[in-house]
C-alpha cells in the first residue's frame, strides 16, 4: 500500500462513527450487514448521517456495498484493512521482528483464516 492510500484510509477511520461502523462490519464478517441494521447498532443514526459515513468509508476502499433485493448490504474490505496494518508494520523494529511479536500474536485471531490471509 502506498502512503497516499494509507492516509486516505486512516483519515476515514479517524472519525468515531466511521471507526465504529468498520469495527461492526469486521465483526459481521464477509456476509456484512444491511444499512438499516448498521444504523440500529449505532443507536438509531439518521439515514442521511449514516449514508454520509458509509459513502466516506466506501470511497476510502474500507467497505463495499452490494444490493440484495431492496437492501444495501455493506461489508468490510479485509484486504484494505490488512494493507493498513501492513503499512504500519512494514519496517517493523528496523530488522528486529521479534520485537513485533506481540502485534503478530494480537492479529492471530480465531476467525476464518481466509480473512487474515487476504492482502
């Protein structure tokens, strides 16, 4: 990931509601969530406010949408999220990766292995 793409991604995540949306969609997994369910999970966010944040995240490449009948389903783009983490850790500890072991261990979650390998 190039620095400019990382800046766009981190800027999108630097707002509380957008960060909450991404965390919610990461938890939902590849199936994602309908926009209405996201709004409910956020405590009844207004449609226009939610739409603004979802559009911002989608333009940053952090989430994607798809239509299923009359619903719009949003899901996290795990490859982009992994790219942001990789961007931060690329030059980990100046050649001493053992120092970064706690970060690697924290990322070794019990979720679907295809989600953690996507890059």
